[in-house]
C-alpha cells in the first residue's frame, strides 16, 4: 500500500483502546488519516490518543458505549465537528461472554447482541447517513470472527453476532452502493492481544493448531482492515475476509 494513502480521510474506530482496534487506528493515523478513537474505558481511550499523537498522528478520543445508539450519533457528530467529514467507519467494539449453552442467561445474551450486532448496525447507519449527505462515498467495515464460520464451544451467542455481521455487510450492498459506499467484514482468528496473552497457554496452543504455525498479530489484522477501507479496494463490497493462518481449513479445537 502506498504511503499516506489515507491523507484527508477521516475515520471512526470503536473499541480501539488496545488490541486490534488500537493497531488499526495507529496505522490509519500513520498513513495520514484523522482518526476518532473510541473505547468504553476512559483511561484506555486517553492512552491510545496520547500514544498515537506522540507518533505524529492526528486523532481525538471519545470514551463511551458503542452499543448505545445515542452515543453512536454523538461520535459521528464529533468526527464531523472536528474534521468536517467522515470517510471510514470501523465497528470493532464487541464483547465475548463465554458460557455453556444450557446455562446462558438472557442478560448475557442481550449484552452480546446489543454491542456486537446493534452497535455495529447503528454505527453503519449513522456513518452511511453522513457519507450520503457528503456525496463523496466512503467505506464501512465490520469485525466478524472465525466463529462465524466454525463452531466453537461456549460461544453460541457470540457466533450468532459474527455470522450476522457478515450477512449484514452483504445485505447492505443493495442500499449503500448507489451512494458509492462499500461495506465489508473481516473475520480474525486467534490473535495475540493484551487480553489473549493473559492466558499463558494461548500462544502455544494456537501455534500448535494453526496451519501457519502461529496466531495472528494485531498488525496482521490491521493490514487487512486498512486494505478494505482504502481506495485500493473501492470495487470490493459485501465480502468477508478470514484472517486465521488457515485454521478454518482444518478447525481443530483448542480444548
């Protein structure tokens, strides 16, 4: 990808205080984009903004719940007020609540659906309205998962949301294409983040069962995300890209 390909572009990334979301923001900023960084944790949001600014990136932060429709509207308004436009929206915020199917509670189910599905849906809606009004097009990206393609124990509710986001990306092609807005999803597999590395066996386990011999880094996922929201992929829409080192081809369980 050519240098500074995102000059004069404005992006929103939710759930971006650390991990994959932060790396996406960092790379976007280094390639010239102005970025609105969101995380529900105020300290993580502030830290992400500070780190990227120290690297010379142009960004602002807004902490809040990306599953709240009123907050989603607020973050889109902030992007426009700060940078006069919105070109890219990446719905990265999500939660994983593990539980056996027989014990899964309505409260856990509703929390997962609200953030993962509703939050992504209404971010796409709010961003697309702004892009439509600008008449300059744009790119929207959903964060799916390999569990939207392969069964994984104790993740039934989470898997519903991830498979649903891929169908949403496909369906919205019909409504967004007339406004030159492309919409896609990426489906990461095992990835080394602050959260997954809390498990001392995570890297060893997933290195053993991943055909390429190692889990992804956050840069591996961010590289794919940036391609799909870049001018180089303007003719790609309604697609889902799996980034898993080949795991879904063989799908051995980590248990």
